[in-house]
């Protein structure tokens, strides 16, 4: 450590400033896509993860909760998360909550904001990723293809 940042995240270390996000009690390393993302995305993920670990314990449920929070305001674009134009659920699963989400899971599209983008916007992204057959795809097929290519 360099005295001011957490080595695994590049964010201020706990106690480095009054507004620095607290790290969860465990040593959590940000996923690679978040390391390449804006600090706000990193803070959103870490703050939610910390809270979820306190509530649910360290495990899959805490990580899913942190990613769900992240996906409300950010969208996975290539190898990083970028702010959405309008915050909100990114896919049918994110639009659900509680028992409905657990009992009736829906497709998540790998961080692609299928609800917040038009088909034309997804088509342009698919073109940039050289997705084959994109002109004949539906909006959901485009989102799936983009998620696979990222």
C-alpha cells in the first residue's frame, strides 16, 4: 500500500478520508471490469457489497446484491461499466424484487441495459462489436449477442 489507497481497488484506504468508502471486513478485490470503471461505479459496488455482507454474510447473495445495485445506474460496455443516461432496472430480472425475483428468475443479459436502450442503440453497439446477423435480430437477441461479445 502507498499509505493512501487500497492496493486491490485503487480507492482510498479505510480511514484515508472522511468520505472514503469503507472496505468490507474481508479483503475484496474488485472484478476487472470495475477496476477499469469510473470511481462512482467502484464506490457503488463496494458500499453495497459491504452492506450486503453485513446483512447476508460473505457469499454469492452479497455479490449478486452489489451487482444489482451497480446495474441500476451503470451498464457494462465492453470491458468496463459506464453510467446510464437514466437510472433504473436494466433487464426484466432487475425490475423484479424480493420473492418474485427469487421464485421467477428472468434473463439478465450480462449487464447490457436492454430496457434502457432502444433496438437501434443496441444495433449500433452490435455493429461496433462485429456481431454477425445483427440486422435480423430482435432487441433481446441483440442484447444477448452483445453480452457474449463483451
